[in-house]
C-alpha cells in the first residue's frame, strides 16, 4: 500500500471515529459484554503495573481507560488520531480533576517518532483493536523500543485472523462476516457512522516476531473466545444463564490453546529486556 493510500485510510478512520465520538460512551455504557471486556483488559494490565506507573496509551478514544488508570494512581499520556475523541477525553479529565495525572496528544500511532512526550514509559497500552486500523503495524511496534524503559511492558488488544464466533456466522448465511478476517494484505472494509476505512488482522505470533529483538512474550489471553462478541446485541440480557456459563468457562480457559487464539480479540503482554 502506498503512503498516500495509507494516509487516506488513517484520515478516513479518524473521520469515522470523530463522528462516533459523541455517541461512543452512550452506545457501550450499558453493554454487559463490553463491561466484561473492559474488566478483563484492565485486570490483565494491572497485574503488571507497578505503583505510580507512567503509561503511554495509543488510540485512547474518549478516555475511559485513561481515567481508570489515573484514578489508580498512574500517569497516562493519552494519544489518538481523532480530534473529537481527544476533545471528549479532555473534558473528562477536567470533570474528574485529573489534569495532573493525564496528558493528551493528537497523534497517530504510526507517527510515534514525532511524539511530543517520549517518556520513557513503564508501559504502553492499546485497547480494543485500534492497531488493526493500520497495515503498518511493524512500524508501530518498532517504535516501542525507544519509548519503553528496560523491564517495562507493552499490552495490546488486537483482532486475530480467525474468530470462532464470526466463522460460525457461516451457518446463518452471513458469508461476508464469516470470511472477512481472511482478507490478507488488502485488508477488510469497515464502516462507522457512514465512513469507510480498512482493517487488517494480526495473530499473536506476528506481534511477537516483530518485537523479538527487544521484548519477551509474557502472556496471551483470548478475549470473547467463548463469550460472544459485544456486537451480538443483547446476548447477555436475553440469555443470562448461558452468558454466565460461557463467561465462567472463558475465564478458566482464556490462556489455553486454542481459546487464546480464536477470540474476537486477544490480549498480549510483552516485557522489554533489561
């Protein structure tokens, strides 16, 4: 993909998420599965954070995670490519009186070489597949070495190339959904609020391979491997007993093969060499 096409995709993604920003919190605030996903990710990250850690967050969105970690006593530099998302995040920072704990920067994760606040950081964090909006993931990952302290961590939440729940959509005749992760280098078309852009899918082995010179893999967890993806609307509300059963099984098997590799997402943490 040429630089001009890549830039167009980033601009389209930024426009899409800016359009969604005013609706974002309202859309997902009461979604039980979204709440489950957020807790899983935060529990995972907190297992590695030392007190008063300095965190770089990529694709911070409206700032829910930044606010959460700041309230735990950490410092967060929250970056995003969407100006509307950044504006909403800044408003939340003011409302929660966290200006001393959270700083903001309008910055693409493909442009980390020009990051104003270069740390170094105790941790880099990216939630809910923001990094799937680029086909230049190696460029992003290679920038981490100069931003993370020795012994520091990177935790990323990424969409893999296969999702069991999506593939089962084949039996409902939803062939486009069932096979969209098999799109290869050309990426898969996505749309939010009428804006179209492309997404790419990456397995844990891809992340590990691109960080192997400076980082060691610590853990991979499947996320929504057995619990259904949050876009299957009202599943938890309509099927509470089934949801609780699947959640219990996923919590038990999240680190096991094949469940850690076939979820809607996976959570991966790596540690920088001392």
